[in-house]
C-alpha cells in the first residue's frame, strides 16, 4: 500500500464534507501517526555489516539516531545453533558526530556481523514497511488526530446568531470529539492495547511458617539468617 492509498483511507475515515482539513494537515497527521506507530511497533531490520579496520562496527543503513535499538549481533554468521556476541561486549554510545557501536571484543577486520535492530517505519510513494494487519490502524490514528482538530475548530468558532445553528455547531464539536475517541480506540485495539484496570490479576499475601507439617525447616532461610554485608 502506497502513501496515496493511506491518504485515501484517512479521508474515508474522516469524511470531512465541509473540507475544513487541508491536504497538508492530513499529511502531517499521517507523519505524526507513523512516528507514534514506530514507537509502539518498531520495525525490526536484519543487516550485515563488516568489522572496520579499527575493530569497531559501523552503523547499519536504516539506523536512526535516538530511535533505533540494537537487539542482537550474530557472529560468526551461519552457525547452528546461532552464535551471538554477548550483549556486555556491545555498547551503543553517543558521540559528537552521532552514535556508534562500540565493540568490546577483538574481531578480524572485514568479518561480517549480522545485526538485528529496531528502526523507524517508512511510508512514501515507493516504500511501505507497515504490515498489512496494521495499515488501517495507522490510518485510524491519523484520522483520530484530524477529528480532534475538527472538534477544536467547531468548538472555538464564534457562536452563530440563530439559536438552531448554535445547537448544530455545538453538536458537530461533540460528534467529532466522539469520532476522535472511537478511532483512537480502534488503533489501540490493534497496536497498543490500553491497560484494563478491571482485568488486574487477583492476588493474596501470606506469611509461610518457618517449619513444615513434619516439624522440619522449610527450604528457605528466615529473614534473621540472610547473609549480612
């Protein structure tokens, strides 16, 4: 699905018959929704890089400073079971020129390391990295933003002189606000389910006696016997 298809889907979800929303506002809402979606469901990328002459690892092509996170580094590539560089030997650090991957192990220059990392999603005329199952949810998030703008627009406009028009004006604001909430909920159902207080697990606290039914000590140390520093 191209950007044009997502734009059409957002238009269908909003149905701004009065044409209050401009195409620029719509495209900004899509860009903001894509940024939010990239946080909620980051894209996972697998890319091979070569160890540099100084023993460091270059940043992969799709890496975005401040947004990407390193998941794993496979080395040597192709082993079964898969061999990974221990996480404690890798560190992504900030430098004056950006970020780099500090490799705290000596590897031969030119050897390939397979990096798995998170990256921002891309949606433009030629590239779409949003999974099919999440495309409508992304459009719903953008449409929710636009519905909020419409609700604010109608609530902030001056009241009409005719009372019947005033009621309709206020009703429009309320309907767009409800539409905003509905679309945001549609997104959350698919991508980022909101925590439900009613679904919290039940639990109970109890204090176990220090001895079992046979008079022997249980398999734990009572507080008084924990090692002291």
